[in-house]
C-alpha cells in the first residue's frame, strides 16, 4: 500500500530546501553583479591640509616695545601606535625620542605608544619650534601626528583689554570679536596656505608626491596710538580712584589735542582677553565708547561756547542767580548758595545751574541744539572701535519748555565719554573738532605700510577766539573757590569742568546715584592733552559723621571730590613723562616739597 505521509514528508522537505537554495543562489547572483558593476572601495591615499596664516601683532606707539597682542603657532601632538614603522625603530626607541624632545615623562609617552589597538591618543601641546622640526623627521619619529593651530597671547594681561578686544577660540577659524581685533580683522588675519598630495598606508604624507603646496601669508601688524606707559598710569590711577571712592565703575580717556590720537583709554571693570569666555558681558563693555549717560555740568562748557559764539553774551555778561524769575519757565535749582549776580565766567567756575539755565533759554532750543550737534553730541565720533553708541540728542522741535533750561546743564540729553573728550578737544584746539582714533598705521611684512591714519577734521563748531575765551573762563574751576581745586596741577595751568549728574531711575532721577566727572585741558595756555575721568555710583557720603566713620570725603559723589584727584594724578605723571615745560614755573618755588606733593598726588589726597 502506497504511504502518502512518507511521500509528502520526503518531497515536501526537499521542495522547501530547493526553494531556499534558489533564493540564495539568486541573491548571490545579484551581489556578484553589483560587485562587478561598482567594484569594492579602494583605500583613500589623498592628503589635504589647510594652514592658517599667522595673525598679525598689535603694538603700542612706543618704538621697540613688545606687542600688546600676538599669535604663536602651537602643535597638538597625538600618538598613533598603528603608524609606527617597526622596520626603522622599536616603539620604545620612538617613545624615548618623543619624551626627550618634548620634555615629557617617559612613562606617559610609552603608555600612549604601547597599545597598538589605540589610535590618535592625545599627548600634549607645545609651542617649541625646534622640537617640532625634530619630531617632523620621519627617519627618527613615526606614529606621531602633529596638528598646527594658533593661540592668541596678550602678554600684558588685562592691560588695554577694551581697546584690544579678543579673538575667538576656534583653532581652525579664529576671528576678532571685539576692539581692534574685530575692527581691523581684514588686516590682522593671515592668508591660509594649502597642501594637496598623497599619504602612505600609515596615513603619513609622502612629501615627494605633493600636487599643491602654497605657503600661508602672515597678517599685518597694527600699531596703536596708545602709549603703554601712559596707559599704565591711567589704568592704575583709575583703579585707585574707584577703590577709594567705592564706585561701581569708571572710565578715563587721554586725547592728544592736535591730532585726536587716543594716548590712553581705560574702563573698569575689565577682563582677561585670553579668558574672555569666563568674563561677564558687563566687564567686556568698553564704557568709554559704549556707555550712554547724562553728562551733567560738563555740558555747561558747551553752552558757554554757544552763547559766546552766537554773540548773546561775553565772559563778563552778568546774570541774576535768582530762580524765581518770571521771564523764565521752571528753572533748575542749585544745591548750594550762589552770589546774587554772577558773570557768565563766574557762573561756569561755580557751576551755577540757574544762570546756565537762563543762558540756554536765551539761546533758544534751535540754536543750542545746533551747537551741541556741531560739537558731535548725539552722533558717533567715528573712532575706530566697534560698538560706539550715538548718545541721545533729540531734535530741538521735540523739546518741551522745561528742557530749554535743562539741556544747557546736561539733563535730558545723553552722551558717551569719547564724545565729551572730543568736544573738549575742539575747545583746546581753537575750535577744530577732530575724529579720535586708536590706530596709527598698519604694516605688512611684504608691502610695508598699507594703512596710515590721516588727520580727520570733523568741523569747526566755534571760532578760535571763542575757544580761547572759554579756556580762560575754565581756569578758575581748578583753583581755590572753584568746584575742583583738587584738580590743580603744580606748575601747570588747567582749564577744566566738573560734572555731578544724577542717574536716571525709573521715570525720574536717583537721589543717591551719580556719574561724577572731571574733564581738563592741560596746559591751558598751550594745550597738549585732554583728560576725562568719570566714576559711576561713587559712595554717597552726605554727613560729616559718616565721613569720619568711613574715611570717605564729604560729598564724595561730586566730580570735584572723587574724579578731580584722579585727573590730577594722571595729568601730573603725563606732564613729566611727555616732558612738557611748566607754563606756571612760579608755582615751583624752592619752598615747595615736590616729594611730599607727589606723595599726595599719588594717594589722591
């Protein structure tokens, strides 16, 4: 009898196996056809390497001085044990050579070389050029990969950090991100080089098979107007003044009257350019060009210039200091008593709000605004630093009647420190307004000087005779009876002005927080430099008892008390350093103890 069960079991199993075999055979045919058509990938022996051009250095104006900023080549070394050429040397021999050349512990290098299964083990970073030449010799060293990067160094640390700026930390594409580093990026950055060729099975370049070999071109060097010695004095004096006054922040600027060159510029708090990513955004802000603030009474000098230049007053024109004058609308008040009748010059020396409010009203908003605009207020000075603010100078048509008498004394308008310094520079320079600048020239290694600053006159807001008259009026500010006797510099005449401006707070003004300023021209008879100093939120000492308890001067919040001594210290050191002849030699009599005087100056007493 025929056994259907055995038949089906046998032939069913055979059929399934045959079907599987057919499927596998078909798949093998497809794979074979695909391999024939596409061919297996060949090892990649192509070699390409981009090389950064060394970034240019930034130098002070002092000849032969070390740079403020420079880039150095640094090599990152990694060990590839699989790339060691054992026909030439043993792993131990290579490890010994690397350890001795890089001055590393042998055990550290040996541990990286002794595991042939590992790849590209980080070893160290080094800027030693001689060591890199030795380690690049394939006859002596194999299995070591060196990647060249650039590191930006700032040898003087925080010095001049806000002018210099910083460079991003991307090792393959670093760019200037603030200050001169950013503004002059197109000059400072180098031109990259490129190598295209072949490498062997151990991933090492075959030098004889190079197709393209273009050397990188270094960037240009930038030379600043900043004198490193003056910068040191300004930063040191400002830091001491902030500490003594217990201020929150501060800034100082020194300008060359005849050129507009920035000889020094400081802003505190500051930061470490090499560690910029660890600093707050506030510390990285250059307050001298980026901070907008109401200037207070330093604006009265501009108002005086406008009044004399427009011909509505002379230095001897008299005004009543009576606020309750029906001819004027809601005049400002004065914090202390004034003489009943004052000349325009006396009112400037004693900083009388009422008189200068009246002068502003007499000028009228259109005329006063026109002079403020001509002095560069409310617009950028054009200084070659990024981030400069415009300030706030609303069009005169938008002024209400209160502002007619407030703008003349520095309320309701906002400025930057560099605007004020440049405006006072125009007064010092017989009415010629110059663009301030920080870079004197840019020099290429191949082409020589590729950029040279050209003296840039921005306007003539006042006549020369008016500038001289106003400087004469300002002489009394730094004398006994003026608002800034602490700004007087022995042997030199000083034309200056104080400012004590309440800071904005909500919709009104703070009763305790001030911007305290002093701006001075020295020597006044033959101006050489302008120095501006401002302290933000100095400790407000309003009682004699508190002054005794803290040791902080009474009325410490005033510009004549906390900012003027800083000006004097900077000016005294600058006159000596620049070898400026005293224009008041009669002050330097034999009975004057210069050693004691300098001690007091340095102590900000």
